[in-house]
C-alpha cells in the first residue's frame, strides 16, 4: 500500500482526495494533508478521518507518508517538489510541473539525487478515447500526419480568479496556456512529436488578471505537420469543449467533449470491422472538465512505484510541454516566430510583477 499525503488543499485537491481517500485507487491510501489555510486542510482531513498539518516541515517529517501529491500553485511547485525529494518522498505534481525551465531542471535533479520518482499529472493521456487514438497512431493507421488542432473553450469568470490571489499572475500561475490548456498542449505534442517552431498571439479579454485569458498559436512539427492551438477561458456562460483533432493522409480522428473524452469523428481509409463500434464504445463525456483520467493515472503511478515500471510522464516528459509553453509566451512577447530549442528572454512566466 502506497501511503499518500496531499500538499495543498485547494480546488483540485477535491479530485485527488476523493480518489485516494475514497479507496478508488488499488494499492493507494490517503494518510495526511497539509495546507497553511487551516480551513481547507481541516475540511479534507475531517472528511476522510486523517490528520491535517499546516506547516510543510511538520508534514514532510511524517514517517507514514511514502508519496506526496503536490497541488500547490504552479509557481511554488519547484520549492515544494525539492523539499519532498529531500525528505525522501516520491512526488506526484500537478500540471504544469513548473513555470520556468530552470525550475523544472532543478526539480528533476533533486529527485534524481534523492532517488525518488516524480510523476507529472497528465491525466488526459489515460482517457479511453485518447488511448484508442494512440493505439491507431502506433499502428500507423494515420499514415503521414498533416494537421493537429487542440481547442480549449472553457468558462472562467472573475469570481474564479478572485478565489485566490495567485490566480492569473505571472509569478504563480500563468494564463490559459499554462493552466487550463497545458494538458492539451501536451496532448498535441504527444501525438505529433517534436516542435520546430511556434508563433502565438494572446489577449486578456474579459477578466482582470495579469496574464492572458485567450490565445491562439500555430506550430510546425519536425515531421512536417502543422498544428493549431486555440485556448480561452472567455467562453460565456458555461464550458464548451476541450478537444483534439488528428488529421493524417489515411485517417481523421476528433476527440471532443468537455475534457477530450468523447469521440466525435473516427474514420480511416483502411477500415477495420472494429471501427464501426468505436464511437459508441469509447465515448464517455464527463460531468466536468477534470474528466475521468485521474483514476487511471493514479493506478499507473502505483504500478510504477510497486512494479518499478517507467513512468509515462516523468520529469523529463513533463519538461517537454513546459518548454513548448515557454516558447509560446516568448512569441507572444516578441510577436515573432520562436524556434525550439530556445532560452527564454522576454517571457514573464514565473516572474513576479
């Protein structure tokens, strides 16, 4: 049994605590939580009958914690993951793993030196329709890839950003590209491979925050394919979609729904008998944008820790999407096409204003 502690008890912690504390992940249990805001920590602790800490030093000193889920603001991930590693705890860290590439490198190094594993949360990779599409990709059914598109059309009003003073800041959060769309950026790169260059634009349309609530970008992949990112939290009055489209010379797949959970289109030149039932069998739209992938993701983490398997999204894999996101912000600031690999110069991400 892998014993988990939650560091950070904000909005996303409800999802993690329900899975770990509710015995929905085989081989895992929730044993403690920590948050400096006592009411938040106490709420989860009381629900599951576990202790609450309010200081990270007390929390990490506990001997009954094997792994920590770091659910704090993104700008704090580097310090918190490093502290967990030094305490000998394995780490599951929410997206994005950090806001600066140097921080990501420091986190990877700290975990390596401490001999602990780090897992970056990319739960959409475990969505049933996404798994099915990845199988088709690995089988070569798409042929040469032509165009990939991700769309994040969600609603986050001013009240959402006003919940915490770190939301929508450069130092601790970033904008829609970093927070809400980071899973989808990862998805695009996972299917299409290395990116050669990006060109992006962004605006802050409907809310009072430092960062962007709406952005668009074009990408050029090393394999010759092109990509499009459309991301906004300015949809009103409710969430619309989180989707992925894959266009190849031999087939087209579109996975939509709120959280890349619902197959909307599945057609290949070389049809298989099983294709007729794919949309019906593998389309499950979740009740909210979190989707259903967290449970499968945590089961993967347990399998890796217990069976000594390699993680699908370790620190190095998580760094790839952060580098791409950093390039998008560099392009937004310069107005120019930005090549990968690059060193950020003008991107404000992770820097206090």
